[in-house]
C-alpha cells in the first residue's frame, strides 16, 4: 500500500551526526549539509536517526534537513518520532522494530505519509508490514554501527525476508559496494546505510563521490535483473 511512488531500487541514507563532528552544535549543522549532498546525489530517502538531542534541537535540525533537500527527489523520514515528523513537514516516519503497530501511526498522520519499519530475523513480516509502505531488514552483515558481537543475520535470512515480506524489503547493516550485488541477488528492493554515505564519501568532502556511490548501487541492482517497484 504505497502512498507515494517508491523508486527502484530504494536507496536510503541513514544519518549519524556523531560521524560528522564531536559536538552537537557543529554536528547538527554538518548533518544538514550532509543531507543536502546525499539528496542531490540521488538517494531516495534520508532517514534522520538521531538520539540524545532536546526536542527543540532535534526539530530545528530536521527543519534544516527538510529545507536543504527541498527541490530534490529525496524524501525525509524521521526515525521513531512521528510527532517531530509531522511538525517539521517530513515525508514520513521510519518506525523501530519495537514501535507500536503502524496502523495506529497511520491513523494519526497525514493521508500521504510514508511509513517504514525495521524488522529482524524471526519477526512475523506480514504482521509487521501492516499499514507500512516498506520494511528494512537487518542487520545483514557485521556493522560498525552495532556493538561488538552483534549478530549479523546474513544473506539467507534476507532472502527469506524478501520472500515473506508483502511490501518492499530493503537491506541494512554493513552494506558496501562490495556486497551490494549479493544483497540485490537475494531479492532486496534496495539498501539502507549509514557508513556507505558518510565514512566512504563525506570525509573526502566530495559530492561527486556520493553521486558515484548512488550510481553504482543503481547499476548493480539493474544488473541483478530486479523489477521496478509498484
């Protein structure tokens, strides 16, 4: 039940201000700049996933992201906080796996709100997908974003999730250009990543590098022979 058209493959850049600067004021400022770069590079979704900020600081930063990405095709989704997403005029919200059912969020949000949800191995995907437009499955590969020893689900689990999910399923966790082909081959509808769009490109200060990463992901999925989302 996609309320907005989802482009294939669905590419999500997930924010992490701590990778951009040590202090929150500078980190929030740089995150807005980062969002502008990845939006213009062609990602489909920017998921703002930031904890530890006051509500005011968070809302101000998200407004900055929404403003900085205006005029691009990128959709800004707020992680977890549907209230912040609404007041800052985000495209939608991305729900953590432990969040309330999406149908409750759907009833309290605008009609065209995009709703995604994180899912994990062993979850009841049809139930999790109710009222969602897409799911994000992980952690597929070991990831620097997770604590040491965090279990990676692997490609077989991703393949099962893609088969069982009634809505598009994108992969998250340790995604690199070296393994995106395997992700596409497992049937994923796209990828979500943090490090791929920050560690590998932002530190080099090159918007061209970000665009090249997005283009490489799209080319890899196209080569895997998947079909466009509908």
